[in-house]
C-alpha cells in the first residue's frame, strides 16, 4: 500500500538533505530562540576549551534536529557520528560507538526514545562520568571492565519527549524543543533551496509552497522538488504561484496543507464517531494507518492548526474541522470541547 502524501513527503531524502542542509548557524532559518541558546552554549564552551554540554532536541519530524546537530559539530570543529536508538541493540554496540570517539566529538542518537532501556542505563555513567562498565563472559567467569571515555557530547533527538525517562533527561545540560515554522520562514527556506537547486521561482511561488508545507522545512523542500518537476515539464522551468498551485493540487494538498489522510482522519472522527471523543487505537483501525504514524506525523499539525483536540477521553474534532469538511458544527458536540 503506498504511503499517504504527507508521510512520504516527511521521509528523509539523503541526497536532497545534503545539498540543501545549512552548515552554519548563520544559514539556519527559523527557531530563533533555540538557535540563540545553542550558539551561546557553543561560544561559552569554545572560550573555556571544553566540549559542549549534552543536548536534547525534541519536536515533530522534519524541523531541523539533525541539521542542528551537524551545525553544532561544525561550530565546535569536531566530528559527528550518527546512529539511532533502535539500531543500538546491545551494550556492546554502545560501547563500540563511545570508544571510537575523540575528545569533544559529537555522538548523535536519533529517535533516542526508542533505545532499549538496558542499553540506556549504560549511557548514564558515560554521560556523567565519561566511563562505561561492560560485563564480559558469563556465569562464574563474569566480570566487569571499566572503560575510560574521552569527554564527548551526546546529542539526542526525539519526536516523543514524553517517552524519555527521567534519569536520561536529567543528564542533558541543554534541552530545546523545535516548533513548527511560520509561512514567512518557510518561504525563505524554499527560496534558498530553489537557488541551490538552480530552479527559477517567484516570491509568490515560494510563499504558495511554504503555506502548504505544514510548518515543516523537510516537507517544503520535498514539495519544491515535486513542483520543480511540474514546472520543468509544463511551465518552462519557472515556478509561479499559479504553477505551484496546479502542481500541489495534483498532489491533493489543499490551501491549508491538508492532504487526503488528514481529511480522512477528520471525516472519520466526525462521521463514524460523531465528532469524538475517540481513542487513538480505534481511530487508527478506522483510517487504516499505524497509531504511531497518526500520533507523530498527522496529529501534531492538526492540533497546532486547531482542527483536532486531544482530551482525556480521546480525540475530538473542533468546529474548524467540521467547517473544513463543509459540515455544520452541532451543539451536542460543544460539551466535549468545553465550549
């Protein structure tokens, strides 16, 4: 079964990411408060000659957590080693990564909330005391070996900050949450990306793509790539507002950035469950999508834009959701929203 448009557009594209990824804080657009805090921490660490403190970056997918990690490494003049929580199966895997680092290097663990708890516990002493104790052999011959580690920086990234355990969270000196971008910031990102991709684009064309990008730079860049293809074949390789509108309409992405799956989620809540509340599991079965995908990819934007509300009883469609689907908001649904 093909992936819904938004989920597909929020997938990493390594070659595109590498071409468009900013390499310095000066090139990084948006997230002003986060950028300022990280830049200040980098400058302070460099003045002291110390490695950067451990950093936890959280927020929805595609907002720049990985990019910021590479920028931190570049700013500190150190190497960045990249892995992800699910890949680190055993403590020995973690030990291999940690012992390969040099002083000041950055270890980036994406999806750190999905790390095995037994592996995570080995991180505590590594982050705090820069040592790791590994058990070798078994039974009567089992013994612990303490490995000294160089002072390093751990950068963890997560889309589910609530799943980070308290002991792990407390060991990060810097914690920052990335929020969705506004259209003006995304317009600058699209314009910069178009220049790097050697694509002709008007300001109105950039803004049209930005407005439909769900506040997410990765989606904006992937939409630009799709619109570029349309412009190349049907519009003399130049993107105007009209060209962007036609290309994005072909992708079933409306003026608010909602795709077919967004509307399916909203219509299911309204038509099958009377506007809610409905539990995540029931909703996932009804729309034919994984619960994690709904919770991580679709829900944050729908909640942020006011289409959906999450209550103790479940998900509830707001008056805006009813209006978007051309339906009248019933008085009987007001109680669930506290209206």
